[in-house]
């Protein structure tokens, strides 16, 4: 009887989510934002120059002075650590509870690109795999009430000659790498064979670049106002965090894998009024890769994105591909996207390696100048050549787009379903206008059902309901 009641409750919850209108969904989003536990800091200040930091000297790295100021602030009960105007060259920085690292206008933290400074390794994730890897440039583990704020700049100094050539390949004697049998392959192999995390200790020779900002298992986090640029790898990577606000941040990084903001297995997140110009996805929501994501079983959930601007990137708002723990409840509104180097507006990417349930996606009021590929792409065959256990077909359901205007793209809706599992359904596109669509319509392959269009205009002509057939189809009008 108890099991029956639980099952009925779960079914009712699913039906309620599917029945939500846009207005009801965004009322829920407002409630999520109101419930986020905000940061608060005592009125104490600690200037890094009082702890020995010196601006303008490339030969002097200031991370020991900065970390000492952070520690002093933490031990005093919390407050604000101030980075004044000037260029401060530094190695890795570790934030502590109740500390706001505040960069004043004109302040820049310039991080060394010498990998040796970022070891010994710390616990983190790299592309969704648990491991010990290079210390992120700004890192926190298990802290509460922390912030990175101000009008200053964090510069990872990534370039083709520094950081970006390190792509997880085996290094040659010339200091470059070959792709075969390098650190990336080694780490993924360890994960696929279920090696314990303490055996996954990466070294500088593994060439797995660190994140710019990585907060791991932190609660009540604020990142506000700063400019983050030239990241070695992912720019902002909150991992197993709760109560996170990213507000008014400018992200400028066109290097490989320069994702802008990647909340992974995070709950109750607000990303608002930010600007993204990235070499990879602007916002990419994650929850672990393959066996590691399934082992923790921690979905990302309750993420609100509003008032953001996206330029270059593989996708504007993305779910995946490291999404094995699943995802639920995404709310995106009032964003502007525009660049011929922006590939998609909304992107869901996963596979039967990843598995996971992705549901309850609400996107409205998006103005798109131009995107390169599709307004929405759902791809369940991402990285189809990956060597992995393919017995975990993902499910994507209850995806809702409303009032999206795009002035140029190749496709409107692009879907790549699975060949054997009909796991894409309840997709609703309402009151949208897609102009200058080069293909003149939508492209759908694999299996899917219940993709519904209401008042969708493509190149000025209405689109009827998209029907599935055994071979997939190319729907024009």
C-alpha cells in the first residue's frame, strides 16, 4: 500500500509539472529565487597589500599574501578581502567561509600559466569525472557564505601558447601533446573501470587544464560584477553547490572548452544580467559523466537564467552532455543572443552512455539576431563514438519554448533521437517566429513523439504539428 501511494504521488508530481503554463512555471521560478539563501558578511576589511601583496611586479607572485589575507579574514569571523587597483600577479587562490574576495575597479588578478604552481592536485571534477587535478585558479571546498565580487578582472592568461594547447593529450619532448593515450583518455579509462577516486590523481604531464573558478560543495555563494577572461578551461564551475547567485558578470574567453558557467549537480541557482562571449557553451548545466554521475545520483535542479546576453559559443543555454545524474526545472527568460559563431539557442546534448532524466524546461522571451545552426537542438546521440557502457538511454521531456524570435538560422528545430528508444516527447514550441531559416524548416531523425507547434512561423509560414515516422523525417511545412 505504501509503495502504491509513493508511486501515485510521483505520477501526480509529473502530471502537475507537465500541466504547468508558462506563467505558473515562472511564478515557481520567482519562488526559487526568493528562497535562495543570500550571502552576508561582517563589516570588516582586509587589504591584500597589508599582507605583503605588491602590484605591477611580474616576478613576484602574490598568492601567499592573498591566501593569508583570506585566512585572517576567516579566522576573525569573516568580512571582505580587498584587492585594490593594480595588476597583481598570482598563483592559485583558495576561498574560505564568510569571506568576500572583492576586486576594486581597476584591480586585476593575473594568474601564472606555469602548471607546477597548481599542484599538488585537489579534489574536483574534470569533464564530469571525479578526480584529483590541478588546483583551480580560484577554489573553495566545503565552504559556506563566500563571494567573489567587484568591478575588477580575473585574468587566467590563457592563450594558444599558455594553457590552451593542453588538451589532455600525451606530451611530447617539445612540450606539446599528441591526442592518443594522454591524460584525458587515462582519466576516462579509470572512471569506466570504477577505479576509486584516490587512484585518479592527475599530474602536470596529464595536461588537464584547471577551471578558472571552481567552488565544490559550497553553500550560499555569490559571484557578482567581476570580469572573468582568458580562462584555462571552464570559467565558472560550481560543483555540488546550493544557493548560488551569478549576477552581472562579464565572461570573455574564446579558448577551447571555455564554457562560461557550468553548474554541476547544483540546486537553487540564479544566473542573471551576465554577458557571455565564449569558446564553448555559454551556460552548460551538468550532473556528472557516465558511472560517476550515476553513482552520486545528484541532479542539477531549480536553475533560473534571466536578462543575460550571449555572443559566441556552441550554445546559449545548454543541458549536458555530462548529465548522468539528470536535470529538472530550468527557467530561462528575457535574454538576447546574437552571433554567427553562436551555434544554438537552446541545446540538450546527451547519449545512452550518459543516461539521466531531463525534464521541465521553460524558455520564453528570447530575442535572437542570428545563430549558426538551430534555435533548439535536442541530441541524444552526442559523441556517438565514445567507448562506454551504452545501456542507459536518456529521457528528455516537457520542454517548452515560447515567444522566441530568431532572425537567422540554418534550422528551426533540430532533433537527433535514439534509434531504438522513443525517449523525446512533450516538446512544445508556442508563439515563436524563426525568419531566414536556410533549410526552410526543421530536421528530425531517430525516434520521438508529441512535438507540438502552436503559432510557430518559419519564414513567414505556419508550421503544423510534427509527426514521427519510422525513419525520422525532414519537416518543412
